[in-house]
C-alpha cells in the first residue's frame, strides 16, 4: 500500500483513495447515462413533440431547452442535438438561442438532487430500479425502473467518491490547494479544463459538491469552479460543429458566447454573489469543518441554479441582437446544397434517442415528398409544350434535367433512409417505435415507387406525345390538368404530414381518396364518349391519355396508402 507521511500530517492511502475516486466517478457517469436512457425512453412520444413546440417564442424555447436537458442530464448533449438539428435544417439558428439558455437551467436539477444527500438511499433505489426493470411487464414501468437504477448507481458513485476523500479532511497540503482555489481565475481555469476533459458539467458539479460534503471546499472556491464548468461544457458542442454547416457552427458559437460572457461577468463579484447565496441558503448549527460540510453543498447547488437562471433571464431579451452579431461573424454563403445528392436530416448521433431519430427520418421523408411533388409539377409542362422550358427551382437546368436530377435524389434517399431506419431498428425501441420504424421503411419504398412512376412510366410519354404532332382535345387537356392538380395537392398534404408534423393532413388525404377516384372514373367515361364521337384529337392521343390518367391514379393510390399507414401509427 502506498502511504505518504509529511510531518504531523496523517498517512494517506493514496492507492485506495485514487481507486475509490476514479471508481466512484465511473459509477457516477455510468449511472447518469443509465438514468438518461431510461428517462428518454419513458418520456417516449412526448420527446417526439419537442421539435414542433420550438417556435420563435423565446419563453417556449427556454422551457423546452430546460426540459430536454433535465431528461438527458447534459447541456452539452442538448447543444450537440441543436447543432445536429441546425445542420439538418430542422431548426433555424435564431430558434436555437433560447433553447441553449434553457439547457443551462436544466443542468441545475442534477446539482440540486445531489445536494439533498440522497446517497444513503442509493441501494434502495438500485433494488427498486432493478426489480422494476426485471419483473415489470409494461415497457413504461421497465423504463422507470431503468431510470431509478441509474439514479441509484449515480448516488452510489457519489458516496464512494465522498468516502474516499474523507482522509483528505486532515491532510494539510490538500487543504492548502483547496484554499488556493478561492482565487477566481485559478478556479475558473481548473473548472473549465476538467469539464472539457470529462465532457460533462453535471459530473464536474457533482465532484465539486462531493468535495464540499467533506468540508474540503468553501463556497468562495466552489463558485469559480462552477463558472469554469460552464465554459468547459462548450467544448463538446464545438467539436460537434467541426465540419458541419455554418448554421451549426453558429449554434456552437452562440453557446460559447452565452456561457463565457455569463461566467466572466459573475467572476468579478464572486464574494458578493457568495454572500447572496449564503443569505438565501439554510444555516447549520455545527462548528468548524462540520459546519462547512453541512452548509456548502446546498450553497453550491443554489449558486449553480442562481447563476444559470440569472444568465438566461438577462440574455433572453437580447437573443435577436446576438443572432445578428453571430451572423456578422459567420455570414451566410451561397450554397448548391439543394442540387447535391445528399441527406439533409439524418444524424447517427441521434440513434441513441429513438424518438428524435424518428423525427429526423420524418423530416427526410418529408423532403422526399417535396422532391416528388416538384417532379409531378414539372412533368406536365413537356407533355403540353414542345419547348424545353427551365426548372422552376434551378434555373440553369431544363425541366427534363430537373426531373432526372430529382429521380437520382429519390433513389439515393430511399437507400440512405432505409439503411438509417434499419440501424435504428437495432436499438432498444418501444413497441410503438418499432412499429413506426418498419412502417417508415414501407413508406420510403412507396415513395421510391412514385418516383419510378413519374420517371420510368410518365417520362417516356413526353417523346410519344411529341411524335404525334397533335395535341389533346380541349376537353381532354382540361381533364388532365384538373386531375393532375388534385394529385399534386395530395402530395402537398403528404409533404406537410412529414415535414411539419401535421398528421391531420394524412386523414384529409384518406378522406379525399374516394372523391378523386370517382373524378378519375368520370373523366375516363367522358374520354370514351369522345372516342365514340370519333373526335380526331381524342383518337390520336387515346393511348397516351389513358396511360397518363392511369399513372396519376397509381400515384394517388400510393399516396393514400402512405397516408393510411401514418393514420394507423398515429392512433
């Protein structure tokens, strides 16, 4: 055993102390991860609705940021998620600012729970959590048990760390080092460096509170460490933004500005802030180191809460100004991303949070619907006109080139989204999530089939029609335009269903099915009547007319089947 004896200071069993400290830290981090996973699963479909709640309303954004961080127990993870969403164009940069402020508030919950000294009940939580996980038949109880088990392991880690540090109470050199931390600059640097190393401000805050529980740390030394932790937690988001879009880089930069500015501002009045926290915190009747151990953990937790809530309330009214400042630092660039054959929304980092990963898939499927809608809109022009025409979105492309480009995109996205969903299917999912994942695989296949109808079946009709040197009859022309417009509207509704989470649009698609089927049958009868009348244009264009209407009807059937799948899953 390695012992160290300096003068009258006691011998310290350094091997067991370091082993206990590191082992307790590992259990703490594992427990936090386990608790986070359980909470994310038990939150279930509630987490699915988070993105739709994010509007330009700052208060809602603040509340959502706090809630998400309370669930996943990491402001860094929340900000990384925001970087992913900005990269995927699910959120604008402006929408993320209030969420970042809310995320910092969410981290304070962990510190408050730790300060309640629940470590004595760690084994009770582990037993209860294990029992729920093993013996419960309902998924919701299993997820609750997983959260409770993680919570117990977290506190067990805290207890091991705390007990391991007990010998340091009387070790002079260590006490002197702790006193040196009352230098705000020194404490800030230590806090930032250690948090960046372990990439968890909650874990570092827990360590600070453990030190305080042994009477080894004063409030004046603890506050700079907390301020440094707020800066160190920015490293994770910064790393996530490397190689990402400028929108994602703006999110990471805003996170750095918020946390650094707030920490530097509070650094100048640490003694006054400490006095305010002492006044607002409970007082113990103990003396000396016992008094320090009894009072300081709660004071540090309160300081953490007061700091983050204050920074959020101060910065919240100025998010628009900050947005403009960041846009000047990282201005917008013209991009040809719209033409590139790439995924916009899928992110492997989201696979560990199935509800959010499903949302990303919905966004990508919504993009597929938008691409199909543009293909369908474009296809009618060359059927009625001999000139090439230019693409509505990409003016340097002809209409035909635009259709071919989008067909390549649909094939690519079908492959990538299906692969992503299969990877997601290998995660631990609830019954509802599993059903939705495999339902989406089927939907993506149906969308690829719609693309094939437009490109493989309708596209050749352009050359056949031009070879006839004759147009549709006026009545036939009008019927095709009307029916095409109806199917185009169905694709618009499908796009809104996935891109904007407007699931009522799917119900409307289904309700319109019979009406549009009747309309197609009515137009077919009218066309056949014109054939009986031996109308020249109708006879010449009969084959193309019938094929075109049949292909539009097939698209309608696929769209309706997709909508029915959405309605059944959303029940």
